[in-house]
C-alpha cells in the first residue's frame, strides 16, 4: 500500500604561510614551507570530481570530465561538463574554473558566464550557490555524486517521458492481466541513476492507496525489473528492458 502524500518526481536529498626567526631549526622549517609552496603551484587545475552528479532540486544531471587533449577550439581550460534534465533530456555543455570556493561556469559558449560559489560536503556532495550579476545570491543547488560515467554512457539516458510511455505499454501488455486492478495513477521518482515507476490504485481509505506494480529502471541502460503485487499471494518479479 502507498500512503497518500504529495507526489514528487525526484527524491530530495535531505549539502598563509609564515616564517620567521634566525635559528637553524627555524630555517629548516622555513625551507619546508617554501618547498610546499612550489609543490602546490605544480598541482593540476582545481576541479570537481569527474563523473555523474545528480541535482534533486532541479531534476537534472551534471557530468563533469577533464580534457587535456587541446583538440577543442575555444576551450578555456581542461574542466568541462554537460547537463541534462530528466523530463525532456535537454541540456548544455559547459566549461568551468574553480579557485577555492569561487567558480565560473560558461554554459553554451565562452561568453556566457555564470559565477557561483562552490562548497564541498565531503567527497560526494557539493553545494553550488549561483550568483546574480551584482554578486548577490540567486539560488543554491545541491549535487550528489552518483558514479563514474563516460560521455557515451551519458548521452544514452532515457527521459521521463520515454520511461513513462514504455513502462505503461509494458504494464498493459505484460502485467495488467496479473495485477489485481487497473491503476488510477502512475508516479515516477528518481534517485541517482534509478527511476521508480509505481502503478497505484486509489482506495476509499483517505490515508492509503494500493500499489499494483513497481518498476525500477536504470535510466542509462534501460534495464530493470517490475514487482507485481498479488494481494495475499507472493509478488511476481519480471525482468524489464526498455527499447531505444
């Protein structure tokens, strides 16, 4: 059974050196500090961990990656990425620079700048505070790290509409005869790469509805399974693979 609450289309993630003195020991310490500074300057450009990141509040993905090939004319630096929204699959490529907490994103073109402040909550959660032109805060977006992912894998994702249409067709042809009733509505929720589609039958109970079948699908491979409710009987589980 499913408790009647507001339906969400995605889960919400509840994201100077000093040296002084004249003694030999102090001088040695100073030399260590100087070598640390040299080492720091030789590090790679500051970057966000490459891979797939999920934004629950904006219902979109960020794919961050690095490119040192110098084969992209007009690229300002090696830090690159692309976004994609869950509903229609639309998105933009971008470049970004990161200097401490200060970041600058160029979406769609090098002249389109979106300044931001980026803070890290461990290795797998970042908060991006987007700025207005005057430097004031516009909005805050939290990104949750999902997994490593290539550009090719990222480009093959299924949109909400594609998933909704295909699981509805599958339910009608493969599941409906085994479910206890026709659904009253369907919900889609996303967390990470996984999309959960529930076929639900309304009841007279104001607090609960019956879940007839639950699909769990990998948005990037189209593979998953459906669990079909059988009332008092054991549920039935079937493998599912969406078409492209």
